[in-house]
């Protein structure tokens, strides 16, 4: 009897709980649908808060002027609210490990979908560095988006603090569209494995960019963005006569460009080399526009000097750790032989349509069927060369040259490769032009970055990375290293 009573009580409690829950749900539904207390413009505003994503080409039109219907039901009454507005939504949101998410408008999304831009997915940002750093598989496509994100942040900071440098709201809007378009397209002229390709074909990627911007589909895309193709090209190639010198610094540098602000962070992330990181937030937050010789220049305020130092040091560290890593360099040497084998007539790739048919994937696909020593080495990661000695930042060439002579005497000229790389870390008025520097604004007015920072002053000019390799099949690698170690250990006069 007690058992049945408990069942009855439990059933009654469950029934009451269900009824209470249903009643609360009914009340909540009524509250949400009580549109008699909401004005049509409030309903419209709520609808406009939603993001419109343009994952398909047909969706991007949703991001411009359009009329929308809001169908709202209250009890048995249906009311139709219609409104038309300019909708300030971002139709494309792309998630990114560096910048979290990157937003594009409808015109930029269409530009991104063009074949010359999609080709960047098949160009690795770091070329053959993945043979030394297995995670360095990121593409120039993701870097182009990252550069756009960094450039937008930088431009917004300049515009916020330097409104007097713009003619008005329309000028700010145009220059913002311009810098975003230029950064999105800034790497579109790169060939397979980028700089290795340029050394074989003899044409720099900036020249290819000019031809690509002239393609009808790209020209139409820029026209839809309401930016001038000539203005975009001027920023990408660093035209000294560009009417937008401050934007030119953001796109093509040489010191504060969004290009390197993104690639240093991105390359550090995907290689795992922590020394490539710098204080990007502080650097961007310190950007300012100044007037010098009657023209606007991009610089930083005095509070950004430490972040500028971290930026320059990060670049130095990445060149030594990643970009000129000995494994990357030896495979780039092998790649050069492979590309010369693939393209015996470099002029055959002069037509832009033929050039655009080539990317990293196609090169590796063709190499898979070749049986030459270089092709097999690239395909199977066979290290033909071995590192004998490194001379990073070695300015006294006598020791380097003595080691090179000794190796050539022992192993033969054809079995020794002397690799010399240099990089200007901070371009200053040292033969690079009087305007090529970072200006720092402080209480005393504009000063050269070298005056504001002893560290930058010491890093001015070129840094050098020199390496000596021998062919592995030419002799004992340990012997080659011993020869160099003995010369290096000798006291210097």
C-alpha cells in the first residue's frame, strides 16, 4: 500500500513539475513574442545585429544595401515589418591563429576569391623551411589576410591620432580601403618557392604584380572596391612618388610595414621559434603621423621605442634562426638546380598566364617524376651538403676566407659551397636615402630612431650570416669541421 502511495505521490509531483515547466515556457514565449511593446525599428535593429557570412559567392551580396522582411507573430496576429538600410555588417569572418578573426567586406571577399589570390594558398610563406621546421606549412594566402589585419589596425591608429592629415571622412575611408586592398594583394606576384624562383627566372615579384593588377578580373575587383589600381600598385612596389607616402610605409616599408608585422608573428607561431615574437600591440598603439619636409611620414611616439626595439631584434633573431637556417639554405641551393632543370628557358614563363599556372604544388608534382640527383634530394629530403662552419655576424672576413681556402684545398672547389647572406635590419640614412628611417616624436620634436635607442643604433646597417658547406660524398664531414675549428681557434693579430 505504501508502495502504491509513493508511486502516486511521485507521479503527482512529476505532473506538477511538468505543468510548472510548461507554464514558465509559455510565459517566456509570450514575453519574447510581445511585439506590441516593441517598435518596428527596434525589431529591425535586432535583426541587423546578426553577422552575415559569405561562404559562397552568392552570399556576399547580402552585405550591401538591401530590403529585409521581419515576420513577427503575436498570438493569432501576424505583422510584417519592412525597412531598408545601409547595413554595416562584415560579410566575411575568417578565423586566424594570430589575429583571432579577420573581417572582409563584400568587395574584398570577391577579390579574395579570384584565381590569382586563391593561388596563394599553394605558395608556402617560408618556402622550404618546412624541411627544417615541420610545422612551417602556412601559406602566403593566410599571410596576405594577416597583413591586411595588421595594416587595418595600424591605419586606424594613425587616423585616430592624425585626423588633421586627412582631407575629411571620405579621404579616411578611401585610404583605409586602399591600404587594405594593397596588403591583400601585396604578395600576389610571387612565384613557386618565392625568392628562389626569382633568382632563376630573373624577374622580381613586384614586376609580376603590375601585370596581375592589370588583368581584367583583378581590375574589375579593384574598381568594385572604389580604389585606384595605380594607387594600389604604388603602395605595393614602394613608389617614391606615391601620393600616399604614409601608407607606402605600412605596405612596403622599409621599417614599419604590416607585411613584416604579420610574418614575424606568423612565422614564429608556425615554426615554434619564440624569439620571433615582439610587442605588436604596443608598437601599433604607438604609431603616429608626423610632418617632415612638407610630407606626412609614419613614425612612433616616444613610448613605443621599446616595442620598436623588440621588433628589430625579433627580425634579427628570425633571420638567424629560421630564414637562414642551414638546412633551409642547403635545400634552397638544391631547389635552384631543380628549377633550372624544370625551366631551361626562363623566358617561357614571361607571359603572366603561364607564370600563374605554376605554384609550389605543381613544382613538387613535376619533381616526383624526375630522377636527377637534385630532384631526388628535394623529393626525399636527401642532404647532399653538410655544414662545416658558420660565421654569424662575422664582420672580419679573414677567418671565414681562411676556412674557405682550406676546405677548397682539401676537398676541391666543386665540393665546397660558400653561402653568404646579409640583411639590412633597420634602414637608416646610410646610403639608403634620407627618408628611410623611423622617426620618433617626443618632447624635443622628431628624432632619428638611432638617437632614441642605443640598441637600434648598434643594429643599424647590415647583419651577416655566412656558412661553409661541403658535399657529403666528397669526404669526411668531421674532418671538414675539424679543419675550420682549428683555424677559428688560432689567435687573431
